[in-house]
C-alpha cells in the first residue's frame, strides 16, 4: 500500500477528475484483460470495466488503504464479473456440467501435438471458447496466478472444485489449441 | 499417488496438475518421473499442459478501447449530483407503494429513526475533517447500527418469502445488488474492526445497512406488484 494510492483516493473523493483518470489509466489494462478472459467477450468486458470504475468512484469513500488500490480494484472487478456471469448463466455449475459430459475429450490420436510455444492470440481465442465455470477458474489460477484456495474463495467453490475446474480447462484447451495450430507451424516444429 | 508408489497413465492424468503446479508430494513426483521415463505417450501430455500453463502466465494486460474511459468519465460526472441525495439503487418511487407490506412500513420507520439518530450523532462531531467520532457519537452509532440490523433481520424473512414470486431477471438484479451491499457492509465492518472509532467507516457502514433495508423493502414491495391485487382477484 503506497502513500500515492491514498493520496490518489483522497483526490478522487474530492472530485479531482485528473486523479481518477490516473487511476483508470494505471489499472484499466490489467482489469480489462481479466474481464475479457473471464467473460470470453470483449464487448461484455467493456461494459463491465465501465461499471467497475463507476462503482469504484462511488465506493472510494470506503477505501481505507488496507490493500493497494490495484488489489482493491481487482477484487471489485472479480466480484462484479462473477455477478455478471451468475446472472448470465444462472448458475456457474450448470455451465460446467456441459464440460463434465464431454469431460474434455482426449485429442484424437492422429491429432498433431502442440508446439512448445503457443501463440498468445491462439490461447486467447481458445480461452474464450471454454465454458464459463472452468474458464473463470483457469483465468484466475493459470493467468492471474491465484492459488486454488484463493480461486475457491473468489468463485465460492471449494479448493477441490477449483482444482478440478482448472484441470478440465487445461484438458479442453489442449483440444481447442490443436485445432488452432497452423499446419505450417507444426511442420516447422 | 498410489499405495505401491507406481504410476499409470490414468493416475498421471489425475496427478498431473499437482505435478506441474509443484504441489505434488516428493513420492508422487518420483513416481510420475519414473512413469514418464518409460511411457511413450504421457511425456507429450505433460509437455502440452506445461506449454499451456506457461503461455497463460505470459498473457498481458489488454488496453480497452478509448471510448470506455469517455463513458466512465461521463457517467461519473452525471453521478456526482445524484450521489448527494444518497438514494438507494432501486427507489421505492419506481415501484408500487400499494404493495408495501406492513413489515416493510415498520422497517421504514426504523430506517428513519436510525438515520435521524445517526445524523444527530454526526452533527455532534466537532470539527470538519475530523475522522474519529466522539464518545456520544460512538454510542449513537451503535444504536443506529442496531436499529438497522434489527430491521434487516425482520425484513429478511419477508424478502426471502417474496423472492420466488419475482421474475428471474428482477430476482437476479436484486440478488446482485444485495451481494454488492453485503460486500460494502463487510468492508466497512472490517475497517471498523481495525479502527472502531473511525467516523468515515461508521458512516459507510450505516449507508450500506440503510441501502440494504431499502432494497429488502423494495424486494417485498416488488413481489406485491407481481401478485394480482385483491380487487383484481375478485372483480
């Protein structure tokens, strides 16, 4: 927690638009990446990012500096995104059931292997195709680096369920990414 | 991994994530390593998942389109005058007062009393910019908090009974709003646990509790709107 954060928060509370823009510019990229990957939709992520910063502006009076401004905004964004996903899919568990049915089918034996270096754009596209439940767990764990206990707390699921969702996501991504690998790239590997 | 410390392809899949995340025990790691040294198919699986995991860690922030900031800025500017009135998100003006249940009305009275108690306490706080409440204000805060909390407890049952009568969208919206408010209540309580006399945190908590009372009232009233009115049932 830095004194800069407290000072920025104080200026925002006092209606300093430049201070709030500084906060936005510093954190919007990370939060937009998180929201885009969690929702699988850049369009939804834009609306959510707007909501998060408007909410943040309203709630800055409650920011006491126990954590950094970035962590505070991150928590706000994750919670807001999960509300959105719950509203959209009714229950996250339902959306992951479809994956249970497929159980992240193993790639066909004849399918080409993945290259050691996966292109970011391919991975972004594949993440967007994951079912919402395991996508959220995967993004929080493998992209954002939260441990399973933290993922469980964020998603309201047990640590074991978080592990299982991340596993399913990884297996599903294998299938999706094999479809995304250009043949020429494979031949070069 | 297994009792006999051997690893099969199926068991490797089960233990793969712990292995790659570095959370597998020493013996499990040794068993997997031994299996990978002899298996013809599992090394490819491990390499692929390791590649996915590695690529995920390299994903970078994504800059949002420029117009998102313009929208945020415009809404914040619009929001400024509205905040002064401190209205709850779902105003009762938007719903039918006809449907307001007696319990909601009683809780509304509690809301007014609690608010007045707190306003009185705030007026008693001496200087502008003071962040720590005086002893009287401190006591009044707890009276107001108790009034709100009592109102919430009494309204919660009625709101729980009312929710199934709402359509799915309204129900989800209300639930989401309650979650937001509960988050704010939790944050304020956490802050007060660390600094009980902080006037700003006290105000935040009472604001959040007041919003929850209003929203629970709205829930009860909205459910009334979804029910046919008595005169409609018996024309």
